[in-house]
C-alpha cells in the first residue's frame, strides 16, 4: 500500500532541477514547467549561500518566477466553489493571495532543504486532453529512493497556458482543499478564513 | 484465551461505537459516501484506538528502529504482496507486467533475503500494485460506496471485499486463516502506521479530518486503479452553482 498522504510533502518537491526530454522553447505547458523550474533551480544553485542566510529573498525570487505561470484567481474560485458565490472579486483575490503566499514560502523552504535532489523527469505528453485543458506529468526522486509522481493541470487563458492545480499521487490540491475550505467559508465567512491563512494558523501542507 | 480476546474486542468495539453515536453525520458526499453517518462512527472508533494505543506504539517503533531496518521491514511486507499482485495482473490480462512481478518476487525472496532488500528495484524491475478491488473495477464494478473499516481504515465495499478474498491468496494470509493469529497483522499495521506519523499534525489541524482522509484515500485509490493515469477531474463542475445530484442508491 502506498502512503497516499505523501501528498503533504509535495511542495517540498514542487520542482528542483529538470531533466529535459525535449528541449523545445515554447509557451506550451511542458516547456513552461521545464523552463520555469530549471530557471529557479539555476538561480538557487548560483546563490545558495546568500539564500540560505536570507530565505525571504528566495521567497521573493520564487514569487517572481512562479506567479506568472499560475492562474491563482482560478484556483481560488475552484476551491471556494459555491461558497465563493456573491463574494466580490477583491475578496477572492485576497483569499488567493493568502493561499499563494503560503505555497511560495513552502516551496522556497523545500528548495533550500532538498537542494541536491536528482533531476525532475518530465514524462512525454500524451494526446489525452484538449486544447483548453492539459496535464504535465513529472516524476521527482525522493531522498528515500522512491519516486513521487507530481502532475500539473494547465488551462488556456487569454494570457496563454497557466497552471491551476498540482496533483500528487493522484491527490489534487484543488479538490482536497476545496472540500476543507468551502464548508469552512460557508460556516465562518471568508474573512475569518483569510485571517487564519495569513496568520499561519491554517496551513496548507507539511 | 483467544476466544476470550475476541469477545472482549467485539464488546469494546460495540461500546465505542455506541459511545460516539452522537457524532456529526452531515452529507458531505452523498454520491461516494452514502453511509457517512456510520462511517464517521467507525472513524471515531479508529481514531480513539489510534490515539490510545496504535499511535504510541508506532511512535515507539519509529524511535527505536533505525531507518534502514524500518525500510527493510517495509520491503519484506511489500514482497509478500507479490503473489496477490501477480494473480490480479493475470486476471486483468496484464501478462507482461505479471512476469515482472513474478521475477521480482523470485529475486527479492532469494537474493533479497526474504524480501528485506529490494534488489529487484535496483536491477530495474518495475514494481506494480494490483489487488482484487482493482480487478473488480476493471471488470466493470466501477463505483462503490466508501466504507470505513474498523482497524483497517478507509475502503469501499468493493475494495474491502477484494481485500478479504485476496487474503486467501496472500502467502501469510493463507497460512493463518481461520486461526486467531494476529501477530502478522499487528506488526504490519504498526509498520504502516509509523509511515504516516509525519502527517498526523496535518490531519489534526484539518477543518474536517474525516473528509480529508476520505478525499485523500479515494483520490489515491483512483490513481492506483488507473495505474497512475486517471482522467483529470472535471473542474468545470466546481464552478457550477449546484453539483449534479446522483441517485445514491445506484452504488453498491
């Protein structure tokens, strides 16, 4: 039996270095995953010492490199679901911002902790999905010797392909947090949930 | 003595089940989990047992056992599952893959010293995980009700049944069937539990731990069933006002 809850360490392995199957420059999802992760990793590798002593600067770097790749507002709306109805756009963005800050910080921590990881493998794209929705499948070596399968769901927006979900061993970040956060927002209101997210009381993953 | 133990454990079970009869039973997922009220009671029972007994033992085990030894124990248990995987691969028509499982079992049981060392993986033999629950899915029993089993944890009607049947194929399961030999299951359970210790805090902090465990388990199970390549979630549904109602009685 596989420990399904290995999911919770996914952010630590969000990406490290990248083993390139097909080195194509482009704005398709596979190229985006490859270029973004290898770019971040190269920068971390170059200035590891300074980032180690100043994790906040790494968080800024990750934020700058990663955010353009993500459709944070869309993820937030998916997670809020019904509970997001009637909530003004600004509030949804505030909620999305609170979630993404947590994610970025976790990711930055992971980069420092698992620096000497073996390369991330990007599996060849399958012709399964459509022109609006696709999935990039990757494999990350774990320190224990096993592999964590991490997939990214992308959809096409007016600004090109954007990732909106991370799926680890079949466990979707959006689906799982939706079922936790939606009822909490319905019960306690979005303001309280945002407050709990920003204060660190409500965390996303370990 | 053994029968006494059984009687005591059944009495304990019914006591705990009735004790937590007051727990919430909302319908959070009528489609997959129509028995949520019952399942929550079993969950509460498992959780109580975990906090009182299983977790402390697992923490001790994790503390005492050096990591390489713990890995070896995990490999040993995993190797014993190979005959079950092999048979189910045949039942699913995955003949080439079943040859890998057969070879893996031979290599690890011999050179790997009864499975403690996973030599086959280092030799590049792929690992597969199949069981009767997955086979039944392949045969058309696709949707099954979520069922929280006492002691064993999350399952479905299909997978719980499959599990029971698989134990007649399992080398250790076969040997101890019909006898009250719980040692194997206890050690295996402790070993398994020790692997999840790092996730306890997350579960503890969740808004609804029962739902979190169910979601994680069902999604991962689907992932196993589709051999790591399940269809993507229908995200569009998430934005719709109301999720489509399905007749809960359509599930078995």
